[in-house]
C-alpha cells in the first residue's frame, strides 16, 4: 500500500492504491496531453477518430474469453509491462484486494490498482507519478459517472492519455467501455440504466473521438437504445456497441472485432441490416471508424462464400418451412452467422440468438455437463452451471421433457467457453478424410440440426432448423468441403 499524501487532510476521502510490485520513480507524469475532444484536428494523414498511437480495446461486459486479456497484455508490451487497473466505476462494490486479479490471472505480472474518489488526490503529482511508466490502463465496470467525477480534467486523466501517447493500450469493459468514447451514454449518477443522456455527464475520455459507446446490448435488450436516444438526432456521432464478451480492437481509425458474439454500428455509411437501425459486425470483421465503412468481412479470406451458404438454406426463407440458422467459425473468426425464415425479434434480438429451435440430439453436449443430484433430479443450479459455460444468454432447459431449446449463437458461446483441452463429451468422435471430427446431430440419422467441430482446423459448424427432414449432416459436410477446398 502506498501512503496517501492527503490522508491527514480533514473531511477528505482516502485514496486507495495497491501495487502488485514496487514501482520506482517519484517524478510527476511527463508528456501527458489534454483530453481529446470531438472534432480535434489530427496531424496530417493521421487518424481522425481512433488513437494516433497505441491501441483502444472496447469490451461489451460479461465473461471474456482468454483471447481478450491476452491481446490486451500483448498490446501493453507483454507480461512484465506496468498495467494500471482502475476499479473506480464499481463504487461501493470495489474490493481493492481483488482488483486487478483478472489481469494477473491472465498473466500480467506488474499490475497497479489505481483508485481514488478525491479529485485532489487524482490531481496530485505524487499519486500520478506511480503510473508514469505504465503501458496499459484497464477500466473496470460499474457506473461511468464515477470515473468522470474522480478523474475528468485531472492529471490522472492526462496520465491515462499518456499511455496511448507512448504507444500503449487503454481498454475497459461495461462502464469501462463507455468511458472510452467521446459522448458518454448512460452517464447519469444513478443505477437506472434507462437514463441514457444526463446533462452533467455527457463527456467521456474521448479515446475514440466523435464516438458514443454502449455495451451489454444483446444480453440486456439494449439494441434500439443508441438509435432511439441519441444517434437518430446526432448524425455527426458514430455509435458503436458490442455484446458481452465481444471487443472492438482499435488502432488508428481501423478496428477489428474479436470475441464471442457481435458488434454494431449506428450512423455508418454502409447499408444497415434489413429492418434495423444498425449494421452488425462479427469476430474477424474489420471496420474503418473514420470512413464509417466495413473494411473487410472475415469470410472474404476463405473459399466459403455467403452465396454458397445461402444456396443450402434458400428454401427456409419461407417461414412455413420452420426456419433455419447457421454459424460457421474458424480460428475465432465468425465467417457465417445467418438466419432464414426467422421473424424479426423484439428489440432487435439477433435472429441467430433467439432460442427458436429444439436442439434434439445436440442437447447431448449440454446434458453431458449437467450434474444430477443423488435422486437423479436436474436442479435449477445445475442448469445454471451449464448455461454459465461461455455465458450463454437465452438457452432454455425443459425439466419435464429433459430437452433444450437454443440458438446457434449460444451453442457457439458454449463451444468457446469450454476449456481447450476439455474432453468433447456428447460428441461422436470420427475422422473425415484425414481430419479428426467431433459431431452430433439433431436426429439419429443426421437430420434437423448439426454441431460439427474440426479441432485440428479450429473450425465449428452449427446448424439448427425446425425441419425434421433437413439433411443437416450433408449440409455441414458441404460447408466443410467448400471451406477446406477439398
């Protein structure tokens, strides 16, 4: 614990600062620059929205896959880099002893927990000096207004910006994601998340200039909010959001999506999704924040094409056929994530994320993770433990029929949430022209649905339909053949 130089001052709240190892140096942070403002001119030819140097990582809250913090630590310079964890948004829920643990568990060896509720402390040279050599700043979740009250306009805020100026990384999750934007959404000093705009808390730290950021958007049914409450009236603002476990990794004006689900763009210049006020991006897709256009889709780098997949499921565009959804992922990139004949969902829940389909035989994979009690009963707690794998969102278990309903999005979350070396319980183990393959189907003869994994190729194919006659085994095989170009 570093002594607070203001601890003896009457009626001042004590600043808490915990160092994982000793940090040398007492000089005030040098080279910090004022907080970026929307519309700030960039150097000729430089980025106009994203960081001029370094990396910004915007995380949608919830459970994160190991790839997220691994990329954050790498962007900071590796496990020995000085990384600052800022838990201040958590308010009364902050546990200083536990703060920074997520980063340490991910391999960071030099983590400083940096927290105060006193602006005088946040503006003190002795307080700021402890992070003068930091290469990473991570803002934890909670309420974004607390970050504004403690740090906005202080030397601490300038020290955070200096991390980017040195080529480091600044990131955050949930409230720690929204503060990274220019316009601060849901910044009201309240626990009511329905309060979208507050006149005293409209300014974030602006690491992404002219951008408003929302989070938890699929899990908490927030997808319409950015449009309805802000971007419809502010075409100058670029709105971005991301679901839980999903990340915008921004360098300059270019961003790549990583993680487990989807990200969304409001006021972009590409066409929006049909019937929706936003464009959907998926892991592996790249986007230019300055031109507001897609740079590339992940599928474009593979032999698979959207037209080929559409051809396999074209007949299911007619809702009377029972609908179909398909997800194809390779090496953490989602190449295909599409629904056919599934109606628009309330509050724009992705059609691929709606629990519209009975899993049938695919439920064997989830059943293998269930733990019945001594009487053979499946308790609600056991079901929750299964749905917690990968942080599934809408999958449902019918305890009477002992069956599951779910979505390709949730099954992919489960797939990603399993330990890499975990035994593939519930799958049949086989080979397919030299490739090891794990597969399970909706019916015993390979119909209705398919969940097929090629671990050696880091590839997952998930198909759900409402048609007991659909040959899911053949469709998954055709997708694999085209993807592997064999």
